[in-house]
C-alpha cells in the first residue's frame, strides 16, 4: 500500500496523502483491494507487513518482569543496602542471613504473583472484540486485531469501528465521535470524497478507530490500523490510564501512611542510638529491620493474588473479569440497574400473532412485518428473529430499493421495496412512534382522534398482559433517485404484531437473593409502563413507583437525585436518560452497577461504578464493561457479587493483621531499644521473625469468609483501619511490655535468653492474632482456610522448636528454661483472649457509629 499513513508517517500533508479526498474507485486501486475485500492469503501478507491491529504491542506474561517487580520493592532495596553495608564491615553472618531471607521472600512472592498473573492473562484471552469483514468475498466474524489495510468491513448500529476507514456505501449511518472530537452528538456518515484540506470533523466519508456506530449501516474499506490511526496518534502522545477506583485510592493512602511511619521510625531509632554511641552498623541494621517489620511489603503480592484468584472464582461462576481492579466495586455495589429482556425474562421472544387495526387476526400484517425484518440490515433485533422464525416471507417478486435504518430517536425501521404492484415503504417499530407517522387506516379511511384512541386501547390491553407490541405501517411511493426519513409520513396504519417473552425461571429467586445481599434491583427499559409493571410483578419486584422518560425530562438534576432513589421502574427511556439515572443514583451515595448489552446502554455503562455486559452483547457494550457474564442471568451475577466481597474481605484481613500485632511489636521494640542496654533483637532475628510471620499471610487469599462479610456491601474506610490500628496496636504493645517485664524482673534473663524468648513470643502472637482478627465472630466459631490454618500451626511449632534446632546458635538463639516457655505460652493465651474481648468491644462501637451515620439514609432508601 502506498498511502503514507499506513506506515505511520505524515498524517495531514498534501492531497496525495489525503485519502479522504479520493473517490471510491481510486481509493480501492491505491489500496489494491476490491469491494469484495481481500483474499485470506493477501490479508495474511499484509498483517506480516503492518502488524496486528492494536495501539501497542501487549507485553506477554514474562517471568523476568514478575521477578523484577519483586526486586523493585523499596523495602527490598533497603534490605539489600543494609546487607551490603554489613558485608563491607565484616558482619558476614548477618549479611548472609539477610540475603537468605531476601531470597526466600522474593521466591515466595514471585511464585504466587506469577501464578496469579498467568491465571488472569488466561481469562482475558477468552474475551475478544470481533468485527464483520469480507474475506474471499464472504462475510466473516474476525478478531479486530486481524483487520488490515484494504479489508472491507461491515458496520451496523452497535459496532465499534475497528480501524480508520473510508465509507464505500451507507444507509443513515450515524457515528459517535466524542472520543476523538469531544462532540456529544452523532455525526452522519456517507460515501463520497471531501476536500483534501478537510479537518477531522469535516471528513464525513471516514470512520475512525475507537468510535462507535449509533445507527444505520455502512460498508467501509480500511485505510489505517493500529498506531497509524487517528486514535493511535493521540495515544502515542498521551499517557492514558484508567481512573483509580475508591479501593485503589484507599490502598494508596494506607500504603503512604505505613511507609511514612516506617521511614520516621527508621530515622528516629538510628539517630537516637547513634547519638548514644551505639555501634553504627548494628544500629543501622536494627533500624532497617524494624522498618521492614512494620512495612506491608506483601500487600502488592497479596492484592494481586486475591484479585487474580477472585477472577478465577468469578470465571467458574460464569463471570469474566475485564478489569481486575473493578472486583472490589462489584462487591461494594448496592444498586443494580438492568434491562428486562434476557435478565428478568427468558430472552426468547416468540411471535404470538398479527392483528389489523380493528384487532382482528391478520396474516397480511405478519407478511409485511416479515418482509421488513428480512430486508433490514441494521441493528440486530430479537424481535426480527422472532418474526422470521414464525413467518418466512415471499421475496421472489420483491426488490429492495432502500432502507431507512432504526435509530433510538425514531424507534422504527423502514424498507422501500418494488413489487409488481409498485413501490412501497414498509415501516415497523414502537407503537407510538409509528402511530405518530400515520394519517390513514386501510381502505383510504382517515385516522382521526377516535381511531387513535381505539388503537391505543388495543395496545394498552396487550401491554397490561406483558405482551410486547410492534406497529406496522406502509405507504405507496413513486420510483425516485433516493429515499430518506422524510418519506416516513402520511403512512397507513396496517396493524400490530405481538410477542411474548416469558419471565425467566429463577429470576424472582435471584432478585430476592440480591436483596438479601443488600443490592436493590431497578429496572430501566425502553418498554412501556404496562409491560414493565407486568413483568416486574411476575418476578416479585416492587413496581408501584414508575418514572417514564417523558416525566424524567421534566425533572431538574437535583429533583431527579431524590426521585431516582425512590423509583422502582424507569420506562420508555432513551440512552441519555439511562445515563442521567445512573448519575443521579451515584449522587445519592450509592455504588451503582449497570447490566446492559445494547448500543444504547454504552453511555450508562460508562457512567456506572460497575458495568456488566454479556458475551453476546454488541461490541460497544461489551468493550465498555468491567465484567462479561457468560449467561445473562441474575443468579450468575449474585454469585459474582458474593465473590467480589470475599476478595475484598480477604485483602482487608491482611491489612488488619499487619496493623495489629506487627505494628505493636515493632513499636514496642523501637521503644524498648531506647531504654535497654542492648537491642531487643538483632536485625537478622527481626527479619527472620517478619519473614516467618508473613508466610501464613499468603493463605489469606484463599481463606474462608464469614457470611456476614458477604451479605451486605462493604466499602473502603481508611478511618476504620486507622481506629483498628491504634486499638489493636496499643493492645499488642501492652503485652509486649508485659513480656519484657517478666523476662527482665522475674527471670533475670541474659541477653541471649531475652532475645530468644522475645522472638518466640513475638512470632507466636503475630501468628495467632491473625486467626483472631480475620473474623468478627469469636475466633473459635469461624473456621479459617486450610492453607492459613496449616501454615499457622506449622510455624507455631517452629517458633517453639527454634531454640533447639542445630542452626539456633548461628541465629543467636539459646535453649530457654521450661518455666520461661510456659510463661510465654500463658502470655500468648492471655493476649488471644484480650484481643477477642477488645474485638467485640471495637465492633460494637463501629456498629453503633454506623447506625447513627446511616439513619437519615435509611428513611429515604
């Protein structure tokens, strides 16, 4: 291909480069392609030349990259520097121990994170955007990445534009280009050349990567792919990153808090000891070890493992995760907005009949509707499929002249056909929108007000029984050069076609289960009030409080905020109104999820905290989603929400464990070191203690979760974590001081005995407290996960046996008297009981505070 843009060179230069200024024949010649597209062999050759159609080459999962993430930890860097200093001054034993602990820590973190990332990458491979392409003269569904310059692609409402392309032919094609131009209204696209100097917004014969088709159809030839596209040019100049979720921001704040505390502790301990004349190297190693003991160095690995494991569990339940960081939002969701078809109903629409304007059965009305359904090429519709399943039209004597595609303003579609009796326009669509375009009844009867009342009554009777209704109209036309929306006037109202989509078995139970999880389901639909109320009543949804699209338009944003929270069903709404509803619910403090599968759902999905779609959804909806449901079923979503909450709960457990015994122990040691004539533990002992206590923490990713942590939404609360840190850290420090007092004043322990006993007690308390604070229940009534329990028991035995192991002397440990060991076990047991008592008090205070804070919300919910 000779076009400069295809190779990523100049974009806006002279007319030779301005492909939008070429007529179709000249462009096809220059691209060396045809209206029937490329051959498979030629497409493969071009892909080797131009590369895959993506903005950047995705980095494959690399063991070295995962290992580098482990090595790039600031905490690890601090340890390496300390080990190097120790080795430089001859402290080879300490240096060797530090290096050994570094290697073991990196090895465990690497192994868990690599497995987690591999699982997440495998899940992402299951979701690929696809597009309709002509290859070898045959329409095929291909992954977007396989599109190459010269391909002919077919677009319809709901399609994501897969590359920069020029339109060869179109029918009422409107494309949303806000991602490139900021223009919120769709732009009409049509075939034909434009001037070479035309700006991007004036290239009405072009469509661009990243935009989406709102209505109509088009056939286009691809000019540029990947980084050579207009969107690729922007992406190359800008660093784009997804906005942080509230969970991400909370983690960042927590990390900054502990990191700041760590650095302050390091500086103060080292400075005080240095001023008192302590050994510089030993003091530095001690201060570094304290800082490492306080830091949440496993938090990134724990989070990666938790999210990846959550994604695996969700996939087993039929929910594919497109963005891992959204898992927490799914668990926090308290309002779910969804449509009706396929969610509350079976999604298998069946044609139940055709009726004339008097309500009598009519085969001719079904025939007209079937001709329209068979010939329209725009937005795929389950109603069209139902019509054609029930009736195969006779198209032998029918020639299609034109199509006026469906859009979400007119809510109807028309085809212009030529038969032996002349040219006719056949329209079908939403009842009121078709009726608005009609002025006649069959046999030349004027459609007066009384006639409209009778038609509306027929429509109302069917709708009240949950029957979906489309209207059918027609008009005789003359043979002319072109047809447009202006021809949809003065139509003859032919009659109705009716459909039934039965309520889905299990939908009522799923809605009840979601309510038990604290998730309120609200219905947002383009259907009529009566149909929506009928279906909602069958599945046990509240349906008395209804807001229509017309009523919504009359409300200011502030009024809608309150109204939306109290509304059960939103009916007869358009895409922009869906977005307003989502934003109003968010404004009232709700975490809002939106389940959609159509092009009209995309704006609302972007606005929602958590967006969900289905595997069979249109491209623009699926690509906007955080989660893709393999089945459009609320029971699947119920399981997904529960898994999201488990993931959040297990991540929080590590944080709470880190901020309880770990914080107390490190602060106690730092304080004691200022008054004791020796350091409470050597740097190697502190690091070994920290390493051993972190091993069971890996098991928190697969820990069992109490039902009360799943049965309602939970959100990140930094203040709660701060209160927890102070309460349980203080308790830990009190027992640390009790241990110091017993060792010094009761047993008159030597330095080696003190360090050995304190190491044992510190490790034991850190291990067992994790089993206590991991649950809000009494710890003996909440069974921990197998890996967590087994690793804790094994490490506790190691803690008791470590003074008697062959390597004890190398680590600075000595055997301790039985009386000292019994005392340590008694202190540990008392600490567990005290932690349990404080835990009950702490959560009672939290429940009381939460009930006061939420009282105003409960009255409006």
